[in-house]
């Protein structure tokens, strides 16, 4: 087998392996978010549909409307921001 063909086959196999690992990681993150959100909902967190630039707003139990809160403190605009808030100890009730 020529070196070029060997290289191409190796590259394709490696790329497929990387693709599979990336997909598994994304599936795991989705499951992780589902579990986190289930717990948060049980504590009174809610969400509202966003518009244009923001898909959803995630609101703490103490925040009824976006206009009544502070972004990053009372409500969040992404799953990642909610998770960062929790990881930083911002939600003492989560457990």
C-alpha cells in the first residue's frame, strides 16, 4: 500500500474516532443539562422564550419577569451561563 493511501486511511479512521468522541461528549452534556434543569425546576426555576438573539431566559424562583431582574444574577440567557452560576456556588439550594 502506498504511503499516501495509508495516510488517508489512517486520517479517515482518526477523524471518525474524533467525531464519535465529540458526539458522545455532546450527548453527555445534554444529559447533564437535563438532570440539572430537572433539579432546578423542582426548586422553582422557570424559563421564558426569548426573541431574536436569545432563545430562552432561565429565571431563578425570585425573578418573575426579565425586566425585574439582573442578567447573570436573577436570570440567564444560556444553559452554559446557568451551569457556570451553579458551579460558582450561586445556587446554594442545588443538591
